[in-house]
C-alpha cells in the first residue's frame, strides 16, 4: 500500500515538473520566485554593505561602489533593496496564505449551506 502511494506521489511530481517546463510563463515565474528566495535567504552574502549603515556621502548617483546610489541619509540603496526582499517575501506569502484560507472557508461554508448563500457567493 505504501509503495503504491509513493509511486503515485512520484508520478504527480513528474507531471508537475513536466507541465512547468512546457509553460514558458510558469517557468519564468518559478525562476523569478527562486531568484527572490535566494536574495531573501542569503542577503548578507549578496549585499555589499549593511543596509542601515549611514557612513556614505548623501545622495550619490549610481557608481561602481554604490550600484543604485545612496539615500539622502547616506545609506546604500542596493543593500537596502537586497535586505528588503526578505520582508517582502514574508508579507507576500502571509497575505497569499491568509487569502487562500479565507477563500476556502467561504467556499466550503457556501457549499455546505447551499441555497441562496451558495448562489450569491
């Protein structure tokens, strides 16, 4: 019984990856998500400076030392962008998960109650 379940799981995974590879938009989206996850997991290895460090000249334009320039307070914008990816991903996944949970609860409730509530929702 367990072997059949593992085989079904393996088949489902293979079908998923095959479908992902065939759809260009899905492939691009998955690669983009992977890029941002790598940024969020390893910001200290990618960002050259501490994002709250205010020891740089103020309002510099982009250069080799500061790829996106500096803020009016002297912080490196590129480092802030890299470190901000973590918070953005956490908020995005939390909002997506909460929206999914609410929609499932509303959908199941409407289907269970039936009648007018099912038709309206």
